[in-house]
C-alpha cells in the first residue's frame, strides 16, 4: 500500500490521496523494499537499491496561492480581507505592522495562534529591521506577480480562549490599481474582490498634502468603491474601512488644518455616496511606520484588525472543520 | 537492528541553545539524585560511547564540543526509574545539532526518520537561550539612532540592501514554524517543556532588566512563541523551566568556581515557578506526567 509524505493523507486507508490521486501523486513515498528479480534466462538481476525515504514536507511559509486558500476555506470559515489603494499608499506596511505587533506581543485583545505565512510576514518587515542594513525603515512593495496571493494568520481572542479564527489577507498590487479602476474586467479577475468580507482602502496622505495629487487620490477612492459595487454579486455584505494612511505626513505639515479639513471633505463625500451600499463604512487615520517624533497608531491598526474578526463564526478548537460542500471558497470561480 | 520509536523524548532547539549541556547534566543528576521525587538511573545503557567523553568534559567544567550536524550521534538510551511510584521507563533521546533544526526550517521538511520520531514522541523539550534575541530589532525608536550615522548610511533606494532570505528569519519565527510542522504530524497532543537555558545569567542580571520567572520570561522575551503555545494548549500542553545545566560561564574563574563545588550536581540550576532545585529530571517528569505526584 502506498504511503504519503503529506501529513494526515488518507491514501493508506482509502486508496485516494489528499489531492484526489490514486497514483502518480508527487507526494507518494517510493517503495523502499529491495527487489530481486530473476530474468527469463535465469540471470540474476542486481537488486535495485532502496531509495532514500521521502522527507515530510510542510507549508512554504510564503504567501498562499488561491488553491491553498481554497483548501483552507473548504475546511473552515475564515475572514478574507482585501487591502487596496494606489502604489505606495502603505498597504504592505500596514500588513507588516500587524505581523510586527504579534511578534513583539503588543496586540491587546488577541493571541497569535498560528500562521502558514510566517516567512511572508518576515519578508515584508525585513527592510524595517536594523539587521537588514537598510539605514532607514522601508517596505518592499507588492509586485504584480503577487496578485491573488494571501497572508494567513490564526488568532485566539483573549477573552474567549476556547475559540480560534482564521484571517486571509491579500493586498492588491499598486501596479494593478489603475487597471482595476479603468476596466471592470480586470477588477472581476481579482479573486478577492468577489469573495472579500472586508475591504480596507488606503488613501495616501502623502498625496493628500500635495494639492496637485489630492484630487486624484479622492477620485481614485470613489471610483474603486464604485467598481467594487459593480463587480460584486452583493456589496451589502462587505465591510469597508477607508484608511487615511501615512497620517504623519498631515500631522507634520505646516498647513495641517487645511489637510485635515480636506480629509473631512473626502469622508463626507464617501459617506454620502457609499454608506448605504456596504454593510459598514468606517474611517481611520493611521501611520503604520511614522516618521521620527510622530505618534504610533498601533491602537487604530488593532481596531481595524478587531473588526475583521467581528463577523466570522469562530469555531471551538476541537471542532474546527467544515462541511464537505463548501459554499464560500473559490470553487465558484473555477478553481478546484 | 530495529529502532523503536515508541518511547522518545526529543530535544529541539536552534544552535547554541544548551541541548547537549542539558543531556549531560541530566545524566549526572540521574546518578546523583537527592530529590526523593526525582528520577534516577535504573541502569546505564549498554552504549555510552557518545555521552561518556562529554560527561568527562562537563565534570571538568569545560565547554562541551559542538554537536556535529554531519555526524549526528545515535539517540542516547536512557533507562530511568521513579522511586516515588516505582515507575520505570526507557527513552531514546537523540541529541541533534541545532543546525539540523535550522535546516529543517529552511528546507521546510523533516527527514523521514525524524518525522516518525516526532509522530511517536512522548514529549518535546524546546530549548531557548536566554541571551538570544527572539526577533530582529526594528527602526522603531529613531531618537535612539545616531541621526548623523543614519543620514550617512545609504538609503534603500541608492544602495544594495540584501534581500530577505529564509535563513534570515528571526529565531522565534523559526521555532514557531517548527512547532507548526510538528503539529501537522501529530494526531495526539504532545507535552512540551520549554527550557530557557543559561538561566544563571538571568538570575545574575540587574534587577528589572529581565523577568526573573521562566513563564514571564517566555511571554515577555518570546511573545510570538508564548502566544502560540498558550493558544494551542490543546495540542501542546506546556510548562516553562529556567535551566542552567552547567551552572555558569566558561571563563577560567567560572570553571574554577564550578569545579570547587563539592558536588557536581550543585552546579545545576532548575527553576520552575517558585520551585528552585538542581533536579534536571523535573522537566522529564512533567513530560511523563509524573510531575503531578505530590512531593514527598
């Protein structure tokens, strides 16, 4: 009977492996028995040396593919979060900051319970570490090729230590953002657009303080939200948080009040146009990696994180499994 | 020769975290146990070729030879008895080099034999060194950074900054991911004893610099690991111990101090909550489920 290097693969008992193969699966362990065969003429064929036993292989630690996410969603409920905004609006830095807060133990209401993408979290923080030798904090941007890839984190509410909740987060590469705004087809292609439970849209305050850029920034936000309403089958089940990111750019500005007022105008405009179209609409002001002397906004980031968990039915630790007929994974989008 | 994996305690830890010192110190304590509730050797294993030279080094107070990854020693066979209950047990404790665990994290795989040992293990001892930084320091406190030097330093845009590679992952991420690997292989819960080694350094640190209790130390200094274990108690029932298996440093003065103690066992420090002794078998008893027996 074949065996598999993948943990919990049922092939030995059912004959069908975790991925549906009966034979030919790359994870199957080679038969190590030494065989001696006698040829027709009676010559003894030399024994085939036993092959090295296959090692047990595990998750890569990098961002999950749509297929891997689909498997998670088939197994248990999870919140899916889409981060969107123009290039350099701070999406990845925001995500990096969440990972850093769990690693330094400053998240107040939740405990880290696991992650399939610890390496990916480390990668996005690397340029903000002294060890990187970068000289000043920075964040590596998300490339176009990373579209439809996901960070994963599992947390446990400190107040509910019998529960765990899974979160899948994808950041829309800034390079794609203009195409998503201009073409519905491109927007439709983004898997998370249709499936997300929460959208965090980033308005870059670095652009808001620049009078030549601020109108485009506002226009981009409204057009993206409008595009989301068009591309989703239902938008009234989507929670939206609009984040004024890199808030330290406004806080440090000599004309701070003017920019704050403009943010107020954006807020009013978005509220007027979209509040009835989504399940919820909130606004936050954050600086995930503030300039020297500027205050941290970890509490605001944690508030956003907490809202992601409000609506998912977190399961007791011992019964975290799902129906064999998943309704919320990517099956509907043509994935296995 | 067939190897039974049925009774195994695995020592897991990154390089230089005190695994071999613990193993040798444990061997010494098993021969010279003064705690009536502690474990003792029921007999010595037939093959002590790996342990004897290390034990001699340990007794002389010398720094132990580094465990080679290329020539991993055979699992040490430990035959123990718990006089308080009459329980006898035999274990295989492989002393793998820390680099092996580093390699497992990098390659995202366990060698086949290690995987089977994990699946059948009775308990896991996870080693952390009290002086190791769990995470990379961030540019979070710019007022502590020399502004002039920072300005002179090349910016990421203009200079070649090394890309992140998996070898550069922080220590606590490596340990947590290894535990996640282990959890994938296990069908049943696995007891974990977290050993914070070189505990003498923590005890001698100035007041307020480091938490003085092992459990608090873990939660403050290794928060990701502590939270992972705490939220996965159903998978990993765990307990944290502060251990100094050699009892001090490796300077000439320290070696002289250690070797002048009348009993070699007195070098050993073990802290478990409010309990303080030199009984290195205590973490093993916890893994065996014998710890709950009342102290005599």
